[in-house]
C-alpha cells in the first residue's frame, strides 16, 4: 500500500501523489494510522465547548472521539464505553456532570473516570470483588489547545506542540492572537473529496486568477510561496487594500497550513479564518470555517453578512474544483498523479512529501518489528 511519487530528471517536471493516495481504501486505512495519528491533528474549537458538561462527538480518521468540557479544562477521549464499546455520545449536547452509556447505564465523570456500573456483578452487585473502577475509565487522548484550536495526538508520541508548530507560530509574531474575537461560522458540511485536495487547493495560489476571477482581485504576480518544515502555503501583497470587504476579496493575505489538516488564513487589516477539515473517508471530508477579528472588535451584522457572502462564494468555487479533482483520480490517465508547477505549487510538493514520508516511515518500522 506504499505510495511513491514519480521522479523526473527535469527539475521543471514534478509529479504529484499517485491517484491511489486519494481513492484507495487500503491506503486510506494506512493514512489514518500514520499521517492522521502520529502528529497533531486539528479536531475542534474550544469556544464551541462553553459550559462544563458540554460534549462534542467527532468522527475523524476512522475513529470516534469525544471532546468534553470540565470547568476550565477540555479533555479528549475515545468515544466508546469501557463495557461493550458502544459509541457513548451521539450528538453535541450538555450532559451535566455525568456521561452515561445508554446501553447498560455505565457512567463516567467529566474527567473520564468510571463512577457507576449498575448490577455488573449480579442483581444489586454494583462493585463486585476484584473489579477496579479506576482501571476501566474512558481511554484518554493526548490533547493541546492553541488559542481557540483543539489538537489531539492519537499515538501519544508527538513532539510538544510548541516545538511541532514552531514554524507556523513564529509567522504570527506581528499579531496578538490573544485578542482574537469570534465573528461567525460557515459550515459547509460534507464535501465529496479527499481531505488532501482541500489542503492542497488552499495553499497554492496558481488557481486563484482562474477559479476566483470574479470573487477575488489578487493577481498571481503578487503572490509568493511559503515552505517551512511542517508549515507551508502562500501569501499575497496587494498594492491597494480593500478594507471594506466588498464583493471581491482584495487584501494582503497569507494562506498557511500546519501538517496534517490545520488551515489558517490572515487577511489585512483585521481578519483571520481557520478551517476545520475532518477526514471522514477517502472521498468525503467535512469542512467548517470560523472567522475571527484580530483586534478584539466585534463585526457589525452588515459586515458579517458581507464577509460570509464573499467567503461562501469563494469556497463553493474551490469545492467544485476539489470534487472534480477527486473524480479525475479514477481515470487511468491519473495513475501517476499529474504534474505540479515548480514555482506556484512548492507548498503542495512539500505537503505531499510529508504524506509519503509518514507512510513510508511507518512501513519501515513494521518491517523491522517483523524481523526481530
């Protein structure tokens, strides 16, 4: 199930990921256990967990998880009861002080500790001899919250987040992220495309003048690319800023991603957009965009409506392209992956290399274990 990128002796002929990395079920399973499990995976927004007892179930990378607010802390757990492994939380809600399994009423507190297992040892035998409640709580997942953004690490072996994300964090030295203020949400639901296409589309500027010719005014010549370790993307510096957020986007911007699925855009003079891309299957990804102001000021209803209209139109244009990219991968002509611009798609090339490295490293580790 390994994927390799075809190489060319010509430096201007750069091949992309082969088609199977977007459509193959076996590769998807491998990707879930490597790319989406070994690093810091973006899974949610802390502002959506306002009150103690708020829970949000997330199905990501073929795994059900649940985010739980307990007073000042947010925890991440595998979303299964320790008894029969039933999915515990089925919808976003407030559970009060207890997460209770609907099947046999096993109950857990907001820190994941097992508090009740009714009649588990027989009628009215709630705590049979030798059954240690402390051994059977919810299985926790390593978590880090950076400002409003919740990251998890499935295998528990990722570097400290500050070290892992340092290339991205340092690009915000000029913005006080502690002053971010929530403005609005654009929830696009499920999109019929592989999650990688949404990342790749966001970080390359090559398509902007063609796909967004009526919704943006950011000439290709004013763009540049960014590649810095786990961070990659592009930026644009425009001559005249449109600070009124009119019908066509025309502001100095940065479009950055942190491997694997975190996306953040900065838009002069006072706006940031963060995307939650949830990989669900090889051909389905859900996407949500949260818009913030960076100066602590609230947007007016008129401004919010205008901003939402602009970004909804831009993203729908992108979604059509990504869904067609997905469909195109079923053609035998796409087997070797197509080509990348050596100038404008440097970020895509860096992202794809990280995909290959993550899956290859895992396969080599498995081979070593088999040989021991």
